[in-house]
């Protein structure tokens, strides 16, 4: 269910040139795709070049690390240098993608549903209730 580097669909993608590893459940691929399309637009719009440093799952959570490669562009002088400002917008988008991944079953890609366990609301996939095993 994980995409090893050599089969990774983004192997030859310019945004992944500096990416050290890419690993996430297949069922989350559409979310990664959504983010890749978003960051492509973001880079064009802001005349910057943010690329992927790493994509992985950490404690079951989708984790995306981005890096500002704007300065390494062929002619850095024409690009803006607002790394922090841009990173704030990028992190907001990442937070939304991670939230969607949290609500998407990593095995089948179905939308998880809310149930109450020990008075706490949990999101689970009824076909693959991984969360129930942790109780
Ligand atoms: Zn499932």
C-alpha cells in the first residue's frame, strides 16, 4: 500500500527533484495530487519555487515537508523572497490536506464516519476500523 521511491509517479516531476522520500497509502493519492496541483499554481502565482522535501506518514498521519528552492532557480533575482509568508499559506493548505487524509480510510479511501467511543468522537472506516484496535 506504500509507494516505494522507484514506482513513485512523481519521480521525474520538477517539484520532487530534491525530495528525499515519498511514502503514503495509495488510497490518499488523490489528496497528494490535489496538493501538487495547488502548489504548482501557488508557485506560478507568487513567482516562487517551493518543492517537496519529504512526504511520509508519521504515527499514521500524513506528513508533508516543503522547502523553498526559489533561490536556487536559474535567475533568483527575479523571484520574490517571502519564504516565511509563503510558508504560512502553504502550511495552511497542508493542514487542510492532512485533515482530509485523517478523514479518509488509508486502506480503501472511503470517507470515515463518526462514532462515539468512551464519550469521545472518533472517525473510523467501518470496513477497516483500525482505530478500534487502539482502545
Ligand atoms: Zn476502509
